[in-house]
């Protein structure tokens, strides 16, 4: 094998090679990618397909003076290797030192941090517009493919491109598939263009006003170099349609050619016994099985996924069996949400599954087509909450996004069984728009009895102990029993009285009322969804300090349970909320605002007690009755308003004091003051 | 004139007419629309253009068994007149009884409440899918036009339509214009189709896999009836491209044919002296003038508007003068935000203007392309906050949307002058992503000295009195002086000490620190943006009750000014926040959470004072020093999490207790307890 790659520290080094040497370089890069992804994981298929095109781009264009914007930018590994970051992919000691997406903090060759599809053309339009306004001379190139083209904003970008009137090159990497498979009538048009080697008069790009050029073999460096040289410096918008082979060089693995090479997981080598599925796949699979069992009886029940079904446990096998009860819209979240609203309004029962950050694309449709229209539909929100993901896939803002949508019911189950009961409700009697936040790793760890690391590393922890751990007990019974959790911890501690308290305003929602899962005094700890196990752990930690805290599972984050909040005034002076997402706009702040705005319901008690209320707050930790009448204090635990990039969950928990020890310490400190 | 309309109480009555009689009915409807819109206002142009097509649709299809989904649905007046709601448009006593958009609460013929563009095809796809799953036989029709086709989600819908494999009819109402004018290369393709009477091989719709049919005269009822009869019951997806004349029957008015007939304002009859412009146009115009003065020196400075520029004071005259410093992207908010990010990254200075609810479409791009990429750009957010708008244009959720985006600076000016100084900062030294919430009517009323109704009807009110009222004093000076407001109320009351308090964490933002505009004690009232005048009014109301409140202008809602919040502990026991938007996810709740989480900074004082703190809270209203050490209480005033539909601003203020009297009463009640 040749040894070119080791001497390439930037595009200038690449340009010293002859065109005839480029295929050998491509071989080197491909071999390095295979080694790298075997060890580190990554979007192997799309990167393998783009090796030659990336070489040709940097051979012809003059980055970073010319600007190259990679759509989604998950296919930028070869780009990184050619722009000074080679060793991050070739030197094992440096594996992981480059992110999986373009990043301006890494290199001037990366104009943007990206991670969601379809915006590259718009970004390139902006760079071209600024160049033309300010008298620049550079080329601007957008590289889009792998299904991104069906993403709405890409179309808006194409529509603008022709109008700009200046240089703009859109490289369409057509590998005949999206992540699972392409969806939509547009792809028939692309197929016709491929079949006619770009000569068909039915040409979407020309119809949008763009110039057009076709490269039949998008893995032929010579042909690519010629095509890019021809368009470089052009004075108008041009599409270069290149036909590539996704996963070129990758042996077919057991997952098959299509989905299997979207993301390679190094923890599951071919032939090895499969690892336990993660929370997304576990709970997604549970939900899918429960729904599939109903398909024969409910013709209108349909699962929708805007691409990436496999990540959420919607396996190929399941999809094949589901038949017309499953619909992949392609990467088109806006359309998917609006279409779900249409299905629901016409009497069907849509269940739309994707990850929290991908739902961001459909924010407007969630508000209007879905919630304002009050359609009976279910959004399954995967990967909500804190995780060690990169900065474009962090779900820490999901509660702030969904929880503030008027008319949307937002559920946060704390076990697989509860998730199934919620799903049975939302696809049955609920008859309203609902988002279910699928449980994450912290919940799964608890259900597996500690086989996975818990949310915090604190020793001990009381576990669930209420039978929720039986994943096999999945039920599709449509009856719901949201209050069952109330009995989980039985008679421990004094019971909270809720007599005479106004019922929650969310009539008809069996999860509107919070469950008191452990009865204590002085302090009540509420843990939302994935943070519920941590609330239990913190209560255990407080036990050792002589404080027997109440623990509450709120089940949902779209309404406050005023009844429970008022009842807590009896015997409690401090409420602690715990959530695994952004505090600002999130859930716990609403509890704080509630207690701030609602004065004590027991004014008479208050006036009698207030003279000595403050002086005996602490010291005698079990002497809490005297607190009655003081304003309830609230401590919110959760994440800062920031986007984090591949910081591990344990590190994030430490950063945000989301550990049982931190919470217990804060409770003690608050009691002392 | 004929007298058909008076006898049409539903589509069945329409079907009794002969095709030859339909043009006369169209004349009647057109005359009624002109009378109606002259009195009530409305989207006159698009409705006039759609009269014949609407008649033909209901003549051929069998609504509500067949489903007709009007995109945006602002062009549905004729549809409403033909489906039982005629008198809402013909009987003056009932004018206003039908909404301006389709609404299922009004009629079974209206499948959805809509108001934003481009979702009709997706909604129709959903209805068609449910029909096919559940064995229905009906036709499903989406009616889209008026520029909506350039909206991203419409493309996603088209892409799906061909794949569905069943009946779906998309009527494309091509009137050769969007609200201002169409933008994008797609429109050249439509023009070619029109020029060739639909025969051009360059056909976007066919390229997307749809069948296609062209109707040259989209205002010819006979031709339309024939076309619809031909496609009714078809077993696949078909586009019927109809060429209509927007505003047909409307005399050209002084605003000209294009924008002038998007929305007719009955308060400004032709020839009358122009009314004072509203807040959007006033402040938008001020911003545009300030920017235009810099164009010659700053080639990269560019104003972008995703359609509807006129609503925001970006007049045709201004646009013509701005030349290439202005860009209308068409109705494509996602693209516009991403393109702005591209412009900023390439060294330009983008200012992107649209209304709060339209920004919802770009939620993901605001998070990722704009904020996460930390580009120096400005979003001008119009119509944020409470208003009497319909349910799809209510901006009450804007603070919950923008204020929780990590990395985005969110400013809320309380005067035109402050807005200009903020804009000078964001387009100059700021070098960061910023959203400026353009001031609303409450601010404008104060600046006009009461010429407009204030936010509440309370008599009195202290006004600004600080010189901000001089709208002519607009400055483009790039220097910023965010602390000037601190001096506005001079020496009234005891000054708040901020010595020794840590500075805000938002370094470099001159508006990060709140301004104390009036110095008082016991109670501090903070009014965000449009709600600031109400905070002043409430303080005046409290004066009469013996409480001299501190008043604070926070200037921004993206960070908390911990320094001021801590300083308030001295001499204050109650903080009141006032905002003119949704509380959940909004601003004031964060103040409540802050005080809940942060115990008193003066623990020593606290411990000395706490024995008698509660007993002398009230009675002596000026004796506040003893409060030191108690938890700060916080009352949040703002809107409920709900979408309101054409409820007037005064009524909304009463509903949410956003009046000076209500706030004063709540303060007194809180002090008593």
C-alpha cells in the first residue's frame, strides 16, 4: 500500500499528489476509516462512500478560502484527515480527539458545528451572499446527501440558491439510500437521473433553477476532479450530482448493508454474543411489541418514524411484520408531525417516534397541527434528558421544549411497565395529543437491578422494589392504573392528607396526580422521569443523616398537581425537585414558582406558629410540625442552560450536583439556615 | 345581480345550481367579500382569487365526507360562505362571528385550525393514509398557494404524496405572487409551466412523482369543475395547478396591487389621512432607518425577511432603497435563519425580522445553526407577547421559546431608543447571536404620552418621564449605555447597594444588569419589556396604599442578574415579576426558582433577625429592614399556558390579573400573610 496519507497535514500536501495517485490515497484513507470505526464506532458507511469525493473536493478547491459545508457533517472524517487532523483517525492514542462532526473549534476548514440534516445549502447560500456583498472571490460548496435532501429546509435552500445570482456549488451525494432507505417521490426522480446518466429532462434541480452536472461514478477520483474543476469559479448555482456507494469497502455485516453501516458500534463485534440493548432500544422495542399485538384489531393504528427507526428499537424485522402499520417518512420531522395530525383527525391512531433533538425541527407543527388542533396522537420522545452525546444530539432541552406547549400532555414514565400503561392510554382512551418521554439509562439500570451504572455512583440506593423491574410483564391492557404507585412504599412515615384539596385541573389524565412513593417528613424529593431513581437515592442518603424524606414520582410535566403540592405543606418545609435536563424552562422551576405565588393554605395555623417558626427549624430533624405556615422552600436540581459536547453522564451529574450526596448535603444546608 | 348566495346553507344547495349559474354566484360572493373586508378587514386578495376555485371544489367534491384542507386557511372565506356560515360574511350583525381561518369548532367542513404555511399537504397525506388503512372511500384535497409552496414542509408533503399510493389531490393555487412577491428558483419553473400551459417537460410536480394537470384560467368555474371532476376519485396523487388572479375584483388601492391586498385594514379607508402606525411598523421602521443609514459604510449589513416585510415596517420604499442590503427569502423561516448564520460566519451582519410565531418554524435552526454556532447575528422578534390575535398568531409563547435557547442573548427593550441602542450593539460590538423582542403597543402607548390605551385601564400611572419618549431621537451611535436607566428615577427611595456582589455571568453584555428605575423598599416590581409600563403603574397604585415599591427594568431575559437579585434582599421581602407572555417556561419563574435555590447571602444578619422577623412584617409598611434573612417571596404575573383566539388585550389582562390594581392587591395580600 502507498504511504501518502502520513505526509498530508493539510490540503496543500494533497495538492502535491498527481491525480493518478489519488486512488491509492483513497485506499489508505478507507483502510484507516475501517480501523478507526472498528475501535471507536461512528458513521462508517457514509464516510466510506465519501472518501473519493472528499479527496477531489480538497484537490480542486482551496479550503478554507473556499468554503465547504458538509451537511449533517457526520460524513466529514476524510475531510478531517485531509485538513490537519489525520492522527485523530490514524493514531490510536489520539482516537476520539476529533469530534464526529465538523467543528470550528477544531479547524478553520470547518465552518460550522452541525448534526441535523438539510441546512448545508442554506448555510452555503449565506456564505455566498456575504461574499457577494463584501466583494469576495471564493467558491462556496455545500455537500449534501444520505437522505438529507428530503429534509424540508434543504428544499428551501435549493429554492434560494438559483436566485442568489453568484457562485454556489451543491454536491449531491446520491448513494441511493437514506439511513434506512429513502422515502418519497423525489427519489424516483433521482433514480431516473441515475438511469439516464443525468440526461433525463425530468430534473428536479434544473426545475428549481439550478445548473446541473452528473458524475456516474462518484467513487472515481479522476472523474470527480474533472467535474469539480469544471464548476469551480462558476458564476451561478450548480448542482454536481454524484452517484456513490455507501459503505464502499465495508464487508456486509450481520445487520445487512443498509442500516448496519450507518453507525458502527465497536462494542458489538460481528459474531459476538449481542450486548444487552440500551434504553432506547429496550423501551422502544417494548412499545413496538405492545402496539404490534393490536394491529390486527386496530386498522388505524400506525407507527411513524422520520428515519432512524433502528436506534429506537424499531427493528427491521418488526417493520417488516408491521407492514402498512409502519411508515418511514424519511428525514422529515415537520411533515411527520403534521401527517400524524392528519391521521388522527381522520380517525387513525398515530404513534410518532424519534429522538428529542430531532423533534426540534417540528416545534411549530407540534404547537399548531398537533396540540392546538387537539388531535389524539402520541409522540414517543427518545433520548430526552442528559446524556454524553455530542452537542447537536443532546436531549437536555426536551422538557423545556415539550413541557411549555399549550395543550400538550407530557408524560415521564419511571419504568417500562408504566411506559406501556401510558402508551395504552394515549393510544386508547386519552383522545388527546401526548408526548411520552421514553425512559433512559437511569431507569433501565434500576430495572435491571444494577447491571448498568445508576444515575450516580453513590453506594446504596433503595432501588425500586415495587415490582416494576419485570420487563417481561409488559401489558397491553388498555385500563390504566396511575395510582398504583401510591402503594409502592406502603405505610412508611406519616401519610400525607389530601382531603379537601382541589383536584388537579387536568381532568381525565390518570397521571395528572403525583404519586407519593415514600412517606416522610420535613423534606419532599420529587424526581421526574429518569431522575426518579436519584430522588430515591438521595432519600436513602438523608436517612443516614436523620432526615426521613418523602419521595414523589410526578409521572408528568405538563401540569402541576396542586393537590399534592398543597398537601406537602403539612409536615414539610422544603421541596427538592430533581430532573435530568435543563432547569431553565424545565420542570422544577414551576414548582418553585408555584410555592412562591401561592401562600400557605393554613393561614390560621401560620399566624399562631410564626413567632417561633424559624428558631427551631433544625437541630431536631424530626420536629417538623412547626414549619407549617412558613413559605415552602424549593431547591431545583437539574442542568444549566448550556449545550454539552460528549461529556459523560457521570461527569455531567457531578457538574450539576445531580448526585445523592450533593442533594443530601444541599438539603442539610438549607435546613440549617 | 343574481340571488343564489342567500339560499346556500351548505354544499348541497350549491350542487343544485347549474354550472352555467356558478359565475353569477361567484360575482355575489366576490361582492360580499368586498363589503365584508371593507368593514372587518381580512386577507382580501387571496380570498378574492379563490372564489371560483372554492365554488368548483364544493360543486364537485362532497365535503365533509371528502376532506378539503386549505393551507394557512386564510383564503377560506368563500369556503365558509358555502358551508353554512354565509351570514357571518353577509349580515353585518354577524360580522366577526366566523374566524379568519378554518376551525373545526365552527364546522365539520373545517378539518383543522391552521394559520402557518405549508402543512396542508402533510395533513392531507395523513387523512389519506388513515382512510386507506381503515377502508374509507373519500377523496382528500389539499389547497395550497399564495407562496406557501416554498415553505419547506410543503416539499416534504409533496415528497410523501406520491409514495402513499392512494387518492390525494393537491390544488396548487398559482397567483404568481406570495404576500410580497415570490422568491426562489422554483417560481421560474412555475412560470415556465404557465407559459407552456402546463406542457413543459420541466415539471417540479411530475419530478416528485405526482400526476399533474393544468388549468389556465383558475377563475373560470366551468374549467375548474371539469378539472376537478376528472381527478375526483383518482387512485393516486395528482396536482391540479390552477392559475388564478389574486385580488380579482379589487380596485388597485394606494398600497398597490401586491402587498396591499394581502390584508385589508378597514381602519384606513382609501384617501383618509393615515392613522398612526402600530408598534410593529413604528419600531420596525425605526430599526430599518437606523440600519439603512449604515449601508454605505457596511457592505455586509443585510436585512432579511421571510415574507411579510410590510407588517414589520419594512416598507416597499425602504426595500427599494436598500437594494442588495435587503433579502426576502419567501416564506422559509428555517432557511432564513440558517442563511443568516452563513452570512454571519462569512463576515456579514445579518438582521432577520419576522413575527414571534413564525420563528417557531426555525426553532431547531435557532438552536443549532444560530446559537450553538455562536454566530454574530440579530433576530428581530415582532409581535411577541400577549395580543388579541387569533390562535395561530399569538406571540404569548415567545419568551418561553427564545429565552431557553442555550447561547442566545435575548433582549427586551422598553423604549424605541433602547431598542435602537440594542440594535446598534447587536449589529456591532456584540459579536454573538441575539434576539431582540421588538416593543409592543404598551411601550408605544407610553412613548406617545397616552395617545394609545395603556396596557391596563388603571387611571394614573407614572409614565416613563425619562426622555425615552422622544421617538425622533433615534440614534445609530454604536456606543451603548445600558446603565443610563439607573439614573432615571434619581434619588427617590433608599439606594440599593450592589457593592461586593458578584457581577453577572454574562460578561460583555451591556444589558445583562437590571436597571433599578425607581428606588423603594419592601417590594420590588420587575416588568419585562412590554410589561414594564405596568410595573410602573402598579408601583403608583401601591403608593396610595402606603407601600413605596422599587421598580426594575430587566432589559433582557436570557440571564438572571444575580447582583441585583442579591442586593434586593436588603430592604425587600417580596419580588413581583410581570411579563406579557406565558409564565410556564417564561421569565418570572426563573426569578422564583433563583430565590428558592439561593438562601440568604447575609446569614449572620439572618440569624440575628429571624426571631422577630415574621411578627412585624406588616402594619408598618416602611419598616422593612427586619425582613433581612427571610426567604424572598416571589409573585409571578403573566399568562397561563394556553392559546387564546381573538381575545382582546384588555380582556387578556383581566384574565391574567395583569392590571395595576390586581398586582397591588396581590402585594398587599402577600404582605399581610
